């Protein structure tokens, strides 16, 4: 779906947004990843746009914290 460079960017953004979330919190990380992918699929490919999408995903439901 995405080229190698974009995939690397998406991974880096995910790791940065989820830096305070345990790797074992797979539900929260999956939710954030899906929102980042959704943003990228809609053409939002800047680092700032992707980070914002990930951060919004963390703020929405309080159960992710």
C-alpha cells in the first residue's frame, strides 16, 4: 500500500506517539496505528498531521490510558 519510506515514517510516528504506552498494550497501540494509517490513506502524510492523528486517537477514549 505504501512505499518503504512512507512505511518507515508511519512506524516512527507510531513509536513516538506511543512512547509512554507499554508494548503489551496492544489494543491501544493498534487503535493509534489504525488512526495513523487512516490519516495517511486520506493523504495526510506530513509528520505533524500523522502525529496529530495518533495523539487524537489517544485522547478520545479514556480507557487507552
